[in-house]
């Protein structure tokens, strides 16, 4: 009985070790919005926005 219990326990943990990270990364990949949906981010100031002008 003990050996069957250990075998079942090992199989369950093996399945969890494979499925949980796979599910986690799948959810992360599906949650990302495409770049077109994100607002534009200004990296540099426009040419006319300098202090002297």
C-alpha cells in the first residue's frame, strides 16, 4: 500500500510541476496587449519644446 501511495504522489507532483508553469506562462502571454493598443510614449522632447525657443 505504501508503494502505491508514493507512486501516485510522485505522479501527481510531476503533473503539477509541468502543468502549473505552463498554465502560468500561457495566462501571461494571453494577457499582454498588442503594441498598437498601447498609448504612445514620448522618448524625446520635440524640437520646438526647448527652453530657448
